[in-house]
């Protein structure tokens, strides 16, 4: 499944009400580490297709969502299940480390 662009309009439906875990990448176009992690996020979306959803929140466009999830630095990547944040990773990490930090290796 391709990455979903998440906004305040679709966040509840796509993330909070999702029957499967959702990995949410909080990022910005001007953020170098965000651009470095983007291809890894895309690979994770492909690798775990059907097991998780992957969405991206542009913090410049969705300030309220970033504030709600207390995103103080980007990239911040959350795993949300049943509406609750269950794992959190910050900054650039290689794919294997990111999967482990988000608990994806146990899915």
C-alpha cells in the first residue's frame, strides 16, 4: 500500500479508526533528516503492506496534529494502534533500527 497523506480531515478515519496499526511520519519539506528517512518509510510501507498502514503528516501544513502528538523535532515517527501511540522513534535511523524501534519486527 502506498503512503497516505494525512491531514486533520482524514486523520481520524485513516489512523484513529484503523483496524490495523498505522505508522505516522511527521516531516517537513525543508528537513534534511526527513528527506533521508523518506525512502526508508516507503520501503517499510511496501514490506509491511497489509499488516500496517503508513501515513505522512507535513508539520508545516498540519500544525494542530503535530501539537496534539507533541512533535518537538522531526522526523518523529509514531506507531498508533487503536487510537493510541504505542511506539515512537525520532530522527534518522537505518531501516532495521527504525523497524525495531517501532516494534514492526514483531508484527
